[in-house]
């Protein structure tokens, strides 16, 4: 995708609110021009005073015109900001909705590689920072430049020499702003990185506080956290310190138009080059030119930030999507076939190599192997968490890419060892399996999964809030809630990735019964380190170094495969030693 100008990209993202933003610009321009009227009025009053005019009605007339100009400025400026802010907050909402709509379409790996602190920074902080660009920069900078341009054109009509004198201090002052802007984009990118590192450190520190306290690592963890916070503060302090001198010069020199217009204009006047009217008018109007331009200069830093902000937002909005058909397909069966599947989370490293397997409908299948062998990766590819670029994965004889993502997700229930619970009621967490389920259906699957009793013993029963990530509920209880959620989904394919990992011995029999009910008459894939839980599988796939090393029943592998036999003996020895 060809890289767009950042401002044009922001404008494109705001297309639903173009009319409101354009209206705000028009109102802002009228407001700025209205603000120039008092300068004209004052110049007329001064000229008439110097000419000895004693007509009070004339002065009242110009005073009223001056007040009217001020009134126009206030009314139109306030309305411009009101319209631009309403439009902008609608744009921010739409950008966030686009991001949230985009995330489920992206490969899961892309999302998992991005820290939650960085994701929060993009979706919350950086999207929010576009508010200044749209709500202020678009109407105000546009009007603050266009208004003075009109005045300068008028001054050139009066006298080109005085017009040049009236603006000579402005480019001199702006040259100092140019020194600041030389490396502004790079410095702002560094600020974003430093801030992202601080956010990640905060999220890690808060999220890991239980482990930190358990292992008495408070000092070490706090030191890392404090280092990132201090680094963030130091970065901004040093950056602002570098800019302070040049910013002060720019702010001090730019508005000093009278340094040139007053002495040199007086020389022109006494030599007869210009009239007193032009002399006075130029002096007064030059004062009105500098103010808006200086206001516009204050937005330069926002212009430099826009590129970095847009790049961050577009990393999501223009990120790689999982491209699947849109039309639903019909299945004759739920057989799963993988043929020559190779895959890597990054292009540099391949983790699966020419994987081939066939899983029959309504059978129990197990993936076994050492940690890191690729078991979970294969299961997640079947569930559609990533699209493969090499090989073929079919469900019911249909390529995964031919199946719409929503339909594919409906086909598979995935229960892992780390099941996320939302900070909502337990009832609503279970209802995630089927948002149309009734309370009675939720309680039914809760009883089947063995979690009804412990839920009823909670203070608010099913209305008990699970807490962030389910922190108010034990690991085993979370596991049973996840199984209840999967039961409610009632998908034809069930993948259990270490689904009983956190279950204590007292509840293991309950959960095993729940799992048995969950997988009844379904196509099942079980990933487990405890081989005793997979011995009744119709087929066991031994995964080794990203390849299917062998397959067969428990007895077949035990008799014919040395690696499996060693794993089994190690498992039996460990179990007997417990």
C-alpha cells in the first residue's frame, strides 16, 4: 500500500464527518475575519482623530463596527469549535470501532506479539491525540493562516513596501521554529516508544504483582518499573529543554512587526512616499496579522506528530487480514485434513514442517509430544487462528479459506489451560458461548460442567462479577466455567488444550465427567502432557520438532515407537512417585 500524506490519511479516516469539519473551518474563517474588523475600525478612528475630525457619530459608528466584529469573532469561533469537537469525537468513536472491527480479522499472532500496553496506547492514547488535529488544527490553523493572508493581500494593495515591512519579523521568528522541527518527527517517535515501554512496564508490574509478592521480588520489579517511568520523564524533560530557547525566540520575534513598520514607515511618510492613512492602517493591521499566525505556529508540533500517530493506527487498520470467503458453506461431515502444512509465526523461523494428518468425524484424537513441539500451533491452525501460506487444511473437504471466519469460529470450541474471563458476571461470561442463550440454558450447562454448586455458594451466585481476567475465581473454577461456555456453544469440533491443567485432584473427576459430556458425539482434539488422559483416544499423533513423528492408538505407539514409550514410562514413573 502506497504511503499517504498523514494529514490526508487523517482526513480520509474522518470522511463520515467531512461536512461538519468543513462547516467548522468556514465558521472559524468568518470568526478570524470578524476579529480583524476591530483593527480596521481602530485605524479609521485614529486617522480621523489625527485629521481633527470632531464628529462623535462617526466615532460611535466605528466603535459599533468594532464591537460587531468582536461579536462575529466570538460567536463564529465558539460555534466552529463546537461543531469541530462534535464531529471529531464522532470520528474518534468511528476509528476505534474500525480498530475493534479489524482486530478479529487479523491473525492472532500479530495481536499476541503486541503488548497490551502498546495496544492500549494506540487505541486509547494515540487515537485520542488526533482530537487536537481534527478539532483544533483543521478549523483553527486553517482560519489563522487564511485570515492573515487576506490582510496581507490588502496591505499589498495599499503599499507593497509597507506590506513587506509588516511581515518581515514573522519568517525570522518562524525560522527558529524550523530549527525545532528539523528532527521533531524522530524525537516524537522516540517519545512514543518510551511511553509504550513505560505502559508495558506498568501493565507487567500490576499484572504480575501476585508473583512479585510471592517471591519477594518487589525491589527488583519496582526498580524496573521506576526505571521506565523515570526514562519517560527524562526523555520529555530533555526534549523540552532543547526546544525551550528556540521556542522563546520564535514567540518573542514573530509578533514584533512594529520594529520595522514604525521607524521605516515614518521615514516613508515624512518623505511623502505614503499617506498618513496608509501609515496608520499598516501599523494597526500588522498587529492583527502576527497574532493569528503565531497561533497557527503553535500547531506545528501537532503536524509533526500526525505522521507517527497515523502510522501507529494504520499498523492495525492496514494490517494483514485473514482473507476468507464471505458466503456460508455446507458441510457433509466434520473430517479434518492437513496436507503438507508448514508454518511459522515469523518469516524467519518455521515451526511446523510438512505436517500431514487426517482426523475422522466424531472421533477422539490426541496430540502428544514435548513442550514446544508444535501441538498447540497445529490445533490453533485448525481453529483458524492463523492462515497458512504453505499446504492445505480442510474441514469437511472444504479449504479453511473457503469458510467465512464467523462460520469457522462457530465450528470450533477451543478450551485452553489459560481461559480468559471478562470482568462481568459469571452468567454473562458463560453466555459468551451463545449470546442468545436463556438463563435456564446457562444453568443447565453449568450443572453439566460441575460448576453450578460452587457458583451458587458465591455471594451473588451467577451475578457474581468474575473480576479482571477472572481473578476472583480459582484456576479450576475458571476451567469449569470455560467448559460450560464451550458446552453452550455446542460446536461440532472441540479442541481441549491442556483443559484440565489447573484442576485439583478433588475436582478432576467432576471435570473429566464434564469434558466427557462436552465431547460426546463430536470431533475432538485433546492436547495433554498427562498421557494417561489420552489412552482411550481413537488416534494419537506424536508431534516432534514440528512434524508428525508417528500416529496410532495408545497400544500401537507403545509397542512400535520408542519416543512414545519413553514418554509413557516417564509419565507412569512420575505418577507413581506422587
